[in-house]
C-alpha cells in the first residue's frame, strides 16, 4: 500500500484552514505540518486543527525530510518566492492561485519547476469540479458543434473589512483574485488566447475592483468575462456552439448543476402556427415549458469539499512522478498570467 503523501501547509489564514480540512477528506494525503510567520501562531493553528508539527520558518519546512510536498496558502505577494524555494529544496508544490503577481514572476516559477524537475501546479480548483469538467468535456467532444463563445462571471460584494487581502497593494484586486478563474476556464474551453481587451474599474486606492474582459481565441472564438469585488454577478458559465450550449449554474466556484440545450427549434407544419401561438399566450403552458427546461439540469456533485477533486488530481500526479498537470500545465498557467498582465496594461 502506497505511503501517504506528507503535506506541509504554508500559511494559517482562511484558505490554509480550508485546504487542511479538504486534505483530510483525500485518501493518500496527510497534513503533517503547518508553517506561519511565528512559531507561536503556527503552534496555535496546528493544535487547533490536530496537526502534529508547527514550523516557525520556511527554512524549517524545507529542511524537513518528513515533508513530501507543500501547499502554499500564505500572502499572495509571497507565493512565487516560496514556490521557487520549495522546488529548489526538492519538494513538490501546489501553489494557491495566483501563483505569481505578474508574468515576470510566473516565468521564474515555471523556470524553477522545469529546472528542478519537481511537480508544480497552480491551485485553481474550478476546472476539476465534476460539473465544470462535464461542461468542458462536452465542448471538447463536439457535442456543441463548433464552439464559438464562452461567457462567465464571478462576483459578489467583499469589503476591505471582511476580505482585506483582496485590497492589498501587492497581489490584491479583482484580476488576480477572481478574473483568474474565468480566464483559466476560457483558455481551457476555447484554446490559446490571441488578443484581449479589458475595462477596469479601480477604487480610490488604485485597486482593481471590477473588470470586463473580451478575449479572442485562436480560430476566432470569443470569451466575455466579468468579475467584481463589489457587485453580485451571475456566477455561472455558458459555453456555446452552433449545435448547442452547456451552462454551469451558480455558484461557479462550487458548481454542481449543469444544463445542456440544443440549438434551434423543431420544424412544425405551417397549419399549426396559429395553434402554437395561441398556446404561447397561456401562462400555464409557458410555466410547463419552463419546468421542462429545468428538468434538463444534471446534478454532478463534487463530494465532501469543492477542493477534493483538485487535491485528488495532484495526488495522482505525485504518485505517477509527473512534473506537471495535463489539465493545468505550466504553459497554460503562464498564458493566463500574461492575459492578466495585458489587462493591467489596458487599465493604464
């Protein structure tokens, strides 16, 4: 029987707590340590979560032969540097998104992963959700015909008090926190991005709070993406082709509902047009038609936590001694960061 992959979690904030709980639901993985900026904080969190070892420094984690991999969930501004140090220390790395704050940092991380030959993956959980995977697979299989368009949104109000990290000068803002999910999904669904345009709204401190992105992909397909820190958006995704469309219903980041629709309407004899129009005037008929549409929804659960499918994928990569993910390869993560950089240029 394979030995559990021994994980040290870097960071003690909300996402670190969330991932520690999720790892507890994954067979073959075990959190063996928690690292914080101070030994006292690390010990307090480790004790509260039942984790054996508390590390007060990153050096202590990286020097520990009992650690196979690290999950990086500390301050966004530190993600890239920690990832590079961990890779160079021989650890596999699952790095919370964004894995860097710009393309230049991202290139350094990718270079370190390729130079060391150690496994690295950016932790973007959404593509691994079974509901999202079902939609992407339907588009890739030709079930929608020629795919032409993707639309997606992610937004809900988050204040500086409730989510201070979102408004940090380094690593904060809607592009790196929310748009990154949408650009990743668009890149996966429609392929390489050849051109992008962005509209950015900033607050008084210059932090990106809302964005609308228009992407043009190789082959001519387009994506329309909207993300916000201040507004409740639809939080769903639709992939559309010339034969149909598939929608992943809200909330996109923990989606479990998928609905497929076929393009066009069945032909009907001309003599039935009057009857058809008369039926459309009846509220009950329209209501029944609406219920029939709802029955097209499929429930595709993710299990105990929306992060479990992503973690299981990383576990399998580690066991296979892979150097990168076939779902989220290094080049794709780098491509996404370059699009976000271009959006920042549009802002200026």
